[in-house]
């Protein structure tokens, strides 16, 4: 396996509007909700988004490029983790309120019931 | 003048992903930040977005259709107000965290320095 390293924005380049855009999708909200609940890194396969593999890859990339998650290759797995420390410092309370709302409205936002394009 | 009434989603139809999408734009963040700071209704002309009139109209419509603001004709003015009670009940803490972050990062998100398409 190769030592592939994916690009992540440094914390000082994380922008509120880009974070909000990254969160503004039911599938991406489910990823963030899951990772927040897990409290640890998880592979993409741990989260059932009911969308195609390429769409799944796209959603994770949007979250990573906005600074919401980290993606690190560990062995054969790409592991995803929330950038909670960065987000909590930059936008206090934002992640918690979004995750709580996503939990509360999970039935409305579950990708299985609302397929994304 | 006509008694025009603009459509607003009922509170039970306001969706987290649509609210986040509406907030995910520097000009729309500035509108929400301004209305939160004002604590009252304001006409579109009160908020300088440094974008064209049609773009301004678009931004307000996105916010209204997502359930973030009300738009009501009063005399010759279209008055805009935050749906704070609805948003705070549906997504506790979300609006406050976004407004605080927008205040803190205002220099980064001011539309004058980052024109929107």
C-alpha cells in the first residue's frame, strides 16, 4: 500500500460559509452525526448512506476540504474523523447544535428516506 | 399598493439541511448577522451587501424559503425579520452559534471583500 496523504485545510483557512455548505446535505449531516456519536475515527464503510460509492466519496471529500473531517489512510482503510477541536475553537457551539439537531431530526434527514442526487 | 403576501414554510416544514444551505453564503450570513444584531425587522435597503439588486432579492428569497427569515410588505417596504423563535425551538443553539461565528469572522465573511456570484 502507498503512503497516500490527503490534503486538509489548515485551521486558519477554515471558513464558516464553507463549513455550513459542507453540512447542508442530509448524507453529509449523517456522516457528521455518526462520527460525533462514535467519538472516534471510522471507515466510510461504517456509515450506511444508501448512495453510490462515488457519491459517498464526493460527500467525504466535501467535508474534508471544508475542514469538517480528517481523512487518513491507515493500512487499507481510509479513516474519517471529526475536526472537533478546530471547529469548536473557530465556531463555538456550532458543531454541537448541528449534531443535536441532526439527532433530533434524524427521521427527516436520514439519507435512506431522502436520497441525494 | 397591493396586499402582496409572500410564501413562508410552516415551522414544521423547516429542514436543517435547507437552513444550513441558506446560511452557507457570505451575503446571506451578513443578512442574518445584521438582523440578529438589529433584533427587529429591517428593509433590504438597510443592509449593504455590495451585490446587484437581483442577487440581493435572490439571497432574501433563499433565506425566506428555507424558513430563516420572514418577509412582509409594510407600506412600500419589504421588511425582513429573523424567525428566531422557530429556529431556536427547532435547532436549539444553531442560530446563536452561527451569528456569533459570523460576528467573529466578519472580516472574512463580509460580502464586500468576498463578492458572491
